């Protein structure tokens, strides 16, 4: 975009100089105003005639950079090797040059070339702009590498991972999320977070409010599978901003069904006899404490009935009491 703006400025100045009859060479012009503008530009700018012969350029254009579309005019300088490639993402008239200096440094140059048309709609020359984009290209490559690692990490995570925009819209879901909820990534994107929760309590609203205030939230939700079944899940969510500055959130879901079943089984074993399944002494003590606590209400009363089993030894041996 910057290079195109420079071209537009230089072309306008050239036409203005031509209109004012300040162009002594082939209708291109090398007036003082144009020279002053070119000298302060941070990029290389070169103006050539219709035959490709350089007419005017600034100091940056004198660097050992290749000339777009005219390899026979390349400067030797300290340049040792060069390769030219067309960048599919660039507009017409732009090329990317990868070259190596004598010092062994790899450089990337973005070159833009456009024609100068006079008032008679004839091409009288062209303007070439050279801009070194080595750092930008390196940053782009680093960003692509980071995004690739991030996507691979999420896609191969053992937990379900969702990336959302706002509070509800699902922008990305990994394979585990689809397996956990029974939907494809496209279907999850169409549904949103609200449609995946049981909705029987305020847990979702509480988590979203906590995330708005602190930037992260953690808790439990009851999620609904595609088949209609409801299961508990641990939810961990954090807010981040994408490259466009939009607020997004990454949410990790972990099914707690197995853990809840294990906890229920452990509790059952703690309060029941393993052999007979009859409630044990610990169960009686817990139940008695609960009843006595509720009996403190003056509107309620409770009583305790004791039954003596005789002979106790046989009962204990046979029933596990």
C-alpha cells in the first residue's frame, strides 16, 4: 500500500511538471520539486523512459537492488545471488526479490512498477519503487509458524477446545469438541454456546460475568449432547485478542461423567456394607445428625427407635452389621 501511494505521488508530480512544461526529457520531467520529494522518501524510487533507461532516482534507488522487469539494468554492487518470484498475494505490477548480499545476509525486496501515461494516453515511461521488506516477511513467517503450532496444539489436545467470538459465537472447535458434543465444527458454529448448555441454572451467566471482569473463568456446566443426554463438564475459559484486535475467548471443556460416577461409587462404599449393600454405622451417624439438625426447628419433631437384634453375633456375621 505504501509503495502504491509513492507511485501515485510520483506520477502526479511527473504529470504536473509536464503540464507546467518543466519536463526536458521524453515527457518525464526532473524538476526540482520532484527531486526534493524523491530524496526524502524512505524507499527507492526510479523513473525511466519508455525504453527502460533510468532518468531520475533518489539515493535509495542507488542501492544494489534489482530493477523490476528489466534484469539487464541490474546493478552489480555487492549483490552475489538473486531470485525473483511473483507473489500471488500482490497486485499486478509487483514482484518479490529474494537475494543474498556478499556478507551472506538474506534480503527480501518488494518491487512495484507502473507506467506513466501522458495526456495523449501514450506511455512515456515508468516508475519503479523498491522497498526492503525483510523484517516484515520474517514477522509474517514467524506469525504463520506460531499459528500453525497453535492450531496443531489445539487440534491434537485431549480435551475439547472451543474458540469463541463474544459470549456465544463459536469460531473454531477441535475434533475432541465434536466427539464430546456429537456435532461437527460447522454445526457447532451454527449453534453457539447457549444451545449446548442445559440451561437449568445460572452457571453459564456466572462464568461469563466472571470472565468479563477478570479475563478468565473456571467452573462447571451441564452440557447437552446431540442425543439429548446431559452431562457435567469442567469449563476453563480465557480472553485474548486476535490479530485484528477482536476480543475472543478460548474455552476448554472436560467431561466429568466418569469422575462423578467414581465419586458416587466411593461415597456409596463409605456408607454401605460392601457384602450386603445395607447402610452401615457411618450412614446411620450421618443420617442421625441430619435429622437431629432438622429437629431443632420448633415446628418439627423427631424420635429414635432402637431395635435390639438377638443373638447379635449371628446377625453381625450373616448380615455384615
